[in-house]
């Protein structure tokens, strides 16, 4: 989730408003914190997947390569995390 999405949701909820239609400063800061947190959580999840893969034992290089996590695996894991 990026900063603009959080600000948009705050506006929809009636939390961000003003005479010039700019979000309040605290909402802007909150949006930046949420976006930063989400990026960090995604990075940690992908890093953990790679770390787990590195610590597995494989019979040969082909098997290891086939089981190496990729961007698609990270995407699925991130979406699954949001459903728990």
C-alpha cells in the first residue's frame, strides 16, 4: 500500500480534509508510516523465503534451481499473508 492509497482511504473515511482539499499533516505522516511498514514486511517475507531455501538440502543443482523462490512465489506469499 502506498502513501496515496492511505490518504485516499483517510479522505473516504472523512479523516483528511481541509478548505484546499489537502490532507492533514498527521494523515500524510501516517500514510508514509503505513507504506514504509508494508514495504518492510514484504521485504522480510521475501528474504525469509530465500533464507529458508538456502538452508534446504537438495539432491542436485537442478532440484535446487527448480525450488528457488522467485518473484511469483513472493507475490503469492504476500497475498496469502494478507488473508490470515
